[in-house]
């Protein structure tokens, strides 16, 4: 049996979790004060995912950049591919919150969406 120690990030409590694994399979999770901690530990050790945040260039906008993020979590192993796919995007102003900037980033089924309004220059 193998043990892994994690800190739960699902709420501000930051519970210290101990996960017992056998053959790569989660057998037990202890230390969590709510069910979300157990779910987090199981997912983190079997199929870790993340939300990716970044910025893109805006052409003709009141601001030169707009913040963006994945609309959902993506596999942790696709983060760098996702960031690379975002880096050369330049949007024409105006940009609106929720606007799809890049659909189905890196074949994850998750879109990159704008998280800031950027009006066009007067």
C-alpha cells in the first residue's frame, strides 16, 4: 500500500488529506471534513483537471488585452497545449464576457471564453 498526502482546495478549510492507494486505485481517503474532500482526492489522483486562465490580445479596443479562461476544467496534461493555442489569438473589439474565443480547445470539448468586456475605441 502507498500513501499520498494532499491539501484539499475545494473550500477555505484546506483539509490535510491522506489517500491510501493500492495498485494505483484509491482505497481510502482520510482527513476530510466534508464529502467534497474525498471526491477531490479521488479525482486528483486518478484524473487531475484544472481551469486555465490567461489573456488574449485585443485589436482596436479600449484595452490591449482581455482575460480569458476555460469554460470548464481540462485534463492537467493538456494545460501547456491549451496555453500555446491561446497565445497567438487576437480578437477584434468589442469583446464581451462569455464570448467564445476558441471552441473545443485542444480537442477537450471545452471552450475558451472571455471573462472581461473590452469596448471598441471611440
